[in-house]
C-alpha cells in the first residue's frame, strides 16, 4: 500500500501529531516528513511499514491524559519525559517545587541540558543495556547534583522506568527514590 503525501499529512493531523513528533517515531528529521508530505521524497519500504504501523495503531489519548494526571498528582518527586528526546511531558508538584523555572517554560523542552554527570553517564549506558529494545525496563542509580540554578538536581537515588505511550513512542518516568546514605551523612 502506498501512502500519498496528502495522506500522510491527513493521518498525522487526525492524530494531532506534529511533524517533529512523527519524525522522532520514524527516526528521521522533521524536514524529511515535510518532504514526504509534499511528495518531494519517497518513503523507503521500511519507513512505509513503520508509518502504516503508527497510523494503524489505536490512538488512546485518554490513556496518556490519565498518565499525565497520575504524574501530576503524585506525592513523590517524579516527572515524565519522552524517552528519545528527553522532552518534558509532565511533572508532579513536588518535582515542580524543586525547579526554579515555571512548568510552562519547561513542558515540551528537552531536560537533557540540565543532566548531572551521572545522569549523562547512565544515558550513555542505555544502548548496551538493551533499554531501547525493551530488554531493560527500569534502572536505578545514584546521581550527584548538577549545580544548575534554574533546574537544580540534588544528589540522590533515581529510578528510570520505560513506559509505552499511546502513539507507540516510549516515555521515561523519572522518580527520586531517596537520598543515598553517603549524601545524607557525608561525615559518617
């Protein structure tokens, strides 16, 4: 089955999906999606199969809205990001209270520029662990502070959990589990 550029655009808009998000799901850049939609570039057979899978999957916006509400209402410091782009999708009130920037200024933006050295190292280890293939669905590690005044990260223990979103992309639930004993009692 061949999908026209107009068909790609129509199916994307029906799902309230931006070109950039579709590009992320397909592993291409936004300009490629734009060229497809203008019939300036043909999809490879593999891309066509992925695109059909994305458009054929039921879109359960209500499930994502419920997940967002659960994150926002959580009493623990937790936030949800896009697993591939690190864009902030939602954050609990305790997490928001740690940050010096308003939530509206952060939603939809990558939080990776604020990562501590330990978070960056954990991110680098994900490929070897099979995270993106779903062989590892949870990772807990200690992080140091990032020293950033706008979006501070305090030293502590963090858990990442991989969660599938309704559009087929992966989200990452980031939870501060506890402060490690070494950080609680540095002179002990």
